[in-house]
C-alpha cells in the first residue's frame, strides 16, 4: 500500500506494510504515524523536504525502498520516538531500521533529521553478507535514552551540525555485532581549536558482541583544526574473542571515563585515553591491544584492576605465559602498540578458593615486540615470597 494523504490524524500500521511515496504521504507535518510490532513503514521519497510527520516505532520496522546509491536516502524530518504507542504512552518496545534488501543485495539509507526520543531499543540491521546502508542521525535536540544495536554490516552515523552535541541522545548505549558506528562532531561553534573535549558523549556506553568499527571525526563543514580532540565515553565492553576497530579521520582520541572491560582485541589508528579502570574480564581474560596507543590518562585516578584466580591454574612457569586469560587477566601489547602507564594504580582482584604459593608470578602486561633501544618487556606482578 502506498499513500498520498493530506490527513493530520496519522496512520496506525498494525500489520502489513505502508509505503510513503512523497513528502505528504503520511499526512503532513502535524500527523503521527505509529508502526506496531507486525507493521512496516517503507520510505520511498527523495524529496529534500523529507517525508513530513512524526513517527512512533512501537515494535515495528522502518525500511527504505531507495538504494544506498541515492545519497542519504529518505529523510524523516519529524520527531521519531521509539517505544511509544499511538496514544503517546511509553511502552519500552523496540524499533527496527532495516537498511538492506536481502534479495537484491542493495543497501538502504535513512536519515533522521528531527528529534529522536523514547527508551526502546533501536535495532539497526543490515543483511550481513553484502551491501548494507546507513542510518544517519543529524538532529540537534535528541533525547533518546536506550540502546542502539547495530548488526549485519549496517552503519549508524551520528552527524551533528557544527557546534551541537550528541545526536545519539542522552545516556544511550551502542551494541556492535558486526556493525559500524561513525561519530562526526567537533563540538566547537567557533574557530577550530585542537585538543577540545567534547563532553556530550561522556554518558554513552559501547558493547562489542561481534566485529565492530567505531570511527571518530569531523562533522561535514566543521573546523579542520581538531587533532587531539577527545570524545569521552563511559563504559566500553569487549566480549571475549571480539574486535573493536577504533579509527579516526581527524586525529580524534577516545577517552573512557568508566570501565574498559572484556577480553578481545582493540585495533585501529585512534588512540585511547583511560581515566577510569581497565578490568579485562569478570572471569580472567586477555585484552590484545594493536592500535596506535593506549594511555592511562588519569594518573593515580585511573587504575588497572586485573583478576587473579589461582584455583584455575598456576601463573608463570619460568618459560611461558601459561594460563594468561585462564587464571589471570593480561594486557597483551601486539605489533609495537604503545602503552603509557602514567602512574596509574594497580588494584589486583583475587578470586577463587585456592591460595597463592611461594614463587607465583603472573604476566599482567605482556609486550613481546622489542622497540628501538629496548628489549621486549613483560611486566609481572610481585613475586609471592
């Protein structure tokens, strides 16, 4: 079904699909369309004015008929609220943005230029094996407070206008499962100034359940003098065996003010400043770092809190790093990645029923690549007397 409506009452899509072919197809700017759990709203307009009206996603799906080669795709300039019913009541239900066509293997782009709100989870979904599109957030007054789940090779892009803050909303979280996130926002409305801290992202969390890429950089038309600009996040979690590739196009740095946890691989060309705590796992794990650099940037206020559980195995035997990730946590520096301790506090967390025995040693930091003028280094816990 396609619509060419001039009604202000809006549409409640309870099942099946509705296709919007022009800017007033959903009733105009005063209307509200609700997409329920068995319904799908298909966007099929290239109008620069967008498809007018507000949208409540209450368990349903928004997709696009336009191929990703057609620019930013269909635009929704009105308010989009996740987990809100047709009556305006909060339900907490999720909503999905489907950004691919599995049959034609074509990516689909959607732009949300209005305010994004609600608390239900937002699933940003690609097809997982080919071309997937982008959900572009360009609104400057988003109040969303929920979780973005990006999967199937889809991309979530935060593209605020220059001088505005976080388009991801308030205290939202990002879960990556073979997904991509691009954050373009230089946080400055005046002359470009390097080393700016863009505090508006400091409540956002990142969870990596599968391969994920996070790219930090400038908004379109923003100032170019941003080398060293810092985007601070709260907690970052790598589930065991996953990889977070952290890239920057403009010399940006990621700051983690909460806890960086999990066992996996941190890769990419962007540096990380940790002002909170590094705790590789709830159970012992190895965190591999291959990116440009990792710095404990909070001095004694930042901490490395490895877990040691002697009941799961012995520490160093004198010839290897036996049981790293099994009975104790380890930071493993790979391929010459940089690590700066900067006076951080070491807080060893003991667990398990077994006790340490005389001579036990544990490689809490392992750097096996020699640097110019330096041999390879392995930093160990104090020897148990």
